[in-house]
C-alpha cells in the first residue's frame, strides 16, 4: 500500500481552453446586402441565379471590377478569368487574387449598403 492522498480536481493541472477566433462577418447584413460568397458558374455550390439577376458590384483593392467570376468577402479573394485561355473542358482558366473585397447590389443605386470584411 502507498500513502498517496487523493488530489482534488481543483488542485490538478489547469485545463487550457483553446481560444476561438471570432468569425469575420460582413460589416452590414440583411436582405439588401450580397452574400459572403457567390459564383457565376451554375455548377458551383455558391451559385445563386436570383441574386445574380439583381446585379452585383465588386470593388477589389479599391477598384471596381467587372470581370469577377467568383468572390469571397470574409476570406478576401476574387477569381478572375486568365485571358482567353480555356481548360480541356472549355471552361475559362481563372486566377485567385487576394485582397480586400466589397460587394453591393447594383439595382439599389448609389447609396446601396456595402458588404465588406
């Protein structure tokens, strides 16, 4: 037999709780703000024809872009077509560019709320 005294749970080594970073949400949310992730390719899970019909304006790194194939505001990237190059299935090759992304619905006019990270 050993003369060990039981150690209470409060005296044991403290458990570390991992710090969870808060999710980055768009600055503005609601029905008049575009989604965080949207693609124009109908085969993509992020495709939404109703939202695309409204017209989406994209500002990437401070410049308005009209050639964006897909974007993600929270992750800060856009996909644009790489010239006229096509893959073997006839889809355009795209480049993923990183930077600040802002999106808005063009049908709301000049004062439209902007979604940004």
